[in-house]
C-alpha cells in the first residue's frame, strides 16, 4: 500500500513525481506515459516511486487534484478583483488568467487539460464567482437565466481558449479571440437584461 508523505523530504519527492507526471503526459500522452518514464523525469527510482503511488493511475489522480487545486486557488485569489470590473473586463480577465495558468511550466497544463477529469469543484467555483459578481452588480439580478448564461459563456470561453492555444496555426490572434468572446457575452447578457427590464419586477 502506497504511503502518504509526512516529512518535508517525502513531500518534495511526491511533488517531483507529480510534476514529472505532467511532463510525461505532455510528451507521450495519457496512455503512452509510463511509471518508468515518470520516475526518470523526476529523478526518483522506480522502487521509491511505488512507495508513494500504487500505480500510474494513482499518479494521475494526484495530478488531477493538483490541477484542480491550482485552478481553485487562482479563482479564490482573483475573485475580489473580478467582481469589481465591468462584465466585458470580467470575461477578458478570467480567460487571460486561464491562459496564463495553462501555459505555466512550459505549457504542461495545457497539454494535460484535454485529459483532465470533469471537476464539480471547478464548476462550483466558477458558478460561485458568477454569483458573487451578480451580488456585487445587482442590476444583473433582473436577468432570470443569469446562471445558465454564465455557465454557457464561461465554459464555452474556456474551451475556446484551450482550442486556440493548442492550435499550431490559429485563424486569429489570442487577443482577437478574447475580445470576441467578451463582446459575445456582454451582448447576450445585455439583451437579456433589456428584456428583463421590460417585465414587472417582483420585490
């Protein structure tokens, strides 16, 4: 049974294995990467690796947890700033933040993203950000389907960002993509807001 790291040195070893896992997946894909490859990249012996992880799948679980944790930490850190900007700037800033995160460590997160598991924690954090934004900008409380709009625009935007960053020859610049996504989102929301303002408002 793999043991959990308790000492600082052990935690450093586990971190090295997890980071090597991202590199191995970036180089060989989720199915092509091997525990031996991960061990070689991390500088940890194969036997030592198995002291901490039962198999390759266990490493992948730890990698996904690290990936999710980094996204959640990013959202927690920047939410106070994001709720205070215009909707157009919110979309732009959020998607630029995701770009920066995905390009960390020579883009290993970007290459891993296509293999990452669905995370209800990330979805909840994004919806919580949207809720905080609406509460800080109460005019959007009039939009009856604001949460649905946020879900579509945020998830669609993140998908578009990853596709663009993964493309060797994108048809537009990244800035043009972000500007287009921002315009699309604000146009959609403002149209729904205008429609909502024509309806009686229940206190």
